[in-house]
């Protein structure tokens, strides 16, 4: 799982000590749907039925939302770079990429 903190879209592994974050706001998977990009990513995930086992989905969704915050209309190379390190045991990478692109289209 990842958390988003500091400047919009900046990510950190959930293993980051809280003391390293200080007074900056933290958005976790439980609150990502309240953000504009998080809501779009979650809806795209549902629309394209991305989830299979669900093991990796928190990290995938957090990374995708952070990507769209940093790069509203990412290309394939941007998606690859942002999603690197998120391993999907079920191999839904094609649907993950499609969902990110769909969420980006919703941004306008």
C-alpha cells in the first residue's frame, strides 16, 4: 500500500515512519475516493473490472491517483514508470493501464 503526502502526487511506501511526514497531510486508500483523481481511478477500476484477487489493489490505486495528479494525461511510458514496483499476482496489467487511461479521459 502507498500513501500520498506533501506536494500533490508525491508518494511514499506505507513503511515510511510517521515522523518523516511531519505535519503534512496524508491520504490513504480509505480516503483516496474523496479526491478527484482517486474517485476517477476507483470508478475506472470498477468499470473495467480490474480487480481479481485484490491483493495489490490498494497500491495500484494509490499509485494511479498520484500519477494522474502529477501527469493528468500520461502516456504508456509515464504509466510504466509510475506503476513500477506494484506487482499484480493475477497479471491484470492490461486492465490497470486501460483503467488509468480511462480515468485520465475523465479529467477532461
